[in-house]
C-alpha cells in the first residue's frame, strides 16, 4: 500500500540549530571514517564550534571533510534540551550542568528518533497502535530526563514496528 503521501515532520521533530546550544557538536563523538573530518570523543566540543554555538565552517563543511555534519539531524532534541529542559542554561557554566544537559540530550535524541520513525510509519500505515505509541513517546519527553527509560521505549517501539501487519504495510511502500 503506497499512500503517495510524504511524511512532513511537525516542527518539534525538525532541528532548529539557532535554538540550540550546540549540543550535537559537543555530545556526539566524531569518527573521521564516518565523515566527521577527524576523530573526537563524546562530550568534547568540536574546535569549529563558536562561542555563539554556531559552526565556524558551516558553509565549507563538505569541502573540509565533514559531510557527516551536513546530514546529521537531531530531530529537534537539541532545542528541546536547550529551550525547554534547561532554558537559559549553558553546558559551559559548570561540569554538573554540562553532564545533566549531555545526558538529557542523549535521552531526548533517542526519543526524538523514535518519534520520527513512528510519525513516518503512521503517515503510511493506518494502525491506531502507531498513534498510541507516538503519544506515549511524546508524553515521555515531558518527564525529567533521568526518570526516562529510553531503552525500554525503544524496545517496545521497535517491536511494534516489527509487527507483521505494520512491517508488511511499510515494505509494500518500496
């Protein structure tokens, strides 16, 4: 069943780098082999990250060996952490703030990725379980990040997407 519809993600699932504190440039480890120009451990700021949280080489990323940065998408997790969970705070303020923000970003990024999968599937497959699971993940995002079991939510979401009825409908879209 190809519905012919494209999944246009809602605003909260689209990255808004201007509303973020550069979390993907700090929290995410870089691997040169995967298109990030050089290797960088997690929780280490990219040397190209400017004081205003913008990329100093943004207009030259591909030329400088960073195609991975061009295609990376946090699906809105960065601005959720920066604007909703830690408004007015900066990971550079203290080691404790940094760790809390980094942990929250890791959790929210996982949940936002799940929401993108569920939203996209629900556009193409008429199954009320997809909408219910999406609502569950969205509700989970409203909790304090340290009270969230993202691994369990991922397990249940992936099990739902692997359900034969949903999987066969998604495969028919090819």
